[in-house]
C-alpha cells in the first residue's frame, strides 16, 4: 500500500467516525430561548429513586428525560397551589409523553 493510499484510507476512516451522531432527546434545550439552565443538588438516594422512576416510566411506554419529568412534577405542584388536583394534573402532563397508540 502506498503512502497516498494509506492517507486516503485514514481520511476515509476519520470521515466515517466523524459522521453526525444520533441526536440525543432533549439536547436542543440548551439552545432553546424558552428554557433556562438550572443546577441543583439532590441526595444520592433521591437521585437513584428518580432514575428508577424514569426507567419504570420508560418501560410503561413514556418517552421523557429527567428534565421533562421534573418539569411535569413542578408544573403539577405549582398548579396544585392554585387549586388544581395534583395527581390529576400530573397524569395529564405525563400523558403528553406517551405515544398516542398507548394513551
């Protein structure tokens, strides 16, 4: 194999490995002006419980990430402070993350 062929092969391998990766759900929030980035701390035990709930919801057919789940929980809680039924409102918000065929 000539040097030229070797460099061409390396360039081709780089191009194929640099191909666009599958878009991660929710990654566009960073660039969305309707969203605000926030950091917060959770006890590790709470974080593990949150992760388990997300996995359970995914097994039930819901398609949401951590920030979407937290948004649903906070929105339902905030709405309940103005008279909405917390459980009903949370179910209503979460239903938006379940494919239509399963609703």
